[in-house]
């Protein structure tokens, strides 16, 4: 399927999308910074987690 089928009318909300007048449209929440991949310690989780496929000989 390339697209989802439309939602049947009986399952749609009659309330609509609505809006909150207390929140300004210009006010945006900043995106979450990904500290796992930044700076000197960015790669430490990748290097110290269990690889799983490595075996002792």
C-alpha cells in the first residue's frame, strides 16, 4: 500500500483539530539534542556496549 485508507466517518472525531489560544504559533519547543554523538565522549556508548557477535578463541 502506498497510502493508508481514509478513516471512516463514524470513527472520526467531531471535535476537529481545534486550537489552544493560550499557546502562540511562533513559540516552538527546541529540538532534543543528541548528546550520544557529540563531542569527545560522543562515541563512548558505541565503543563500550556489548557487540554480541565477538567470540573468544
